C-alpha cells in the first residue's frame, strides 16, 4: 500500500506524517509512506488545502490532521 502525505512541510503536514508513521509502526501494516512537498506534484491531486493524505492514488484527507482512528480506517487496519 502506498501512502502519500501532501504538503509544503508545515507543522500540520509534519504532524500528519508522524501520526501515520506511529500507526504503521504500532500495527505492523505494510505501507510505503512518502512525503510530497513539491507543489507541482501536489496540484496533480487537485488538492487546495494541506495536509492531504493519498492512499493508493485516492485522496482520503484534505486540510486537517487525521486522528489515529481515521488513519486506521484509511489503511483498513
């Protein structure tokens, strides 16, 4: 499973990346996690507010830091 955190490196983007990392480490889920800070690549997903989370090519979260429960639901764990 590929998970992307889209954002310019702001505090909320960092919090989102860290929260997903924590859930993945705790659950042992097989996830490839990547931060995307390039605005051109972010715009390819039609995202206007960050942070955004993309799971296997589908935008799942826009504009807020997801809770651990939300992250688990997105990752189906």
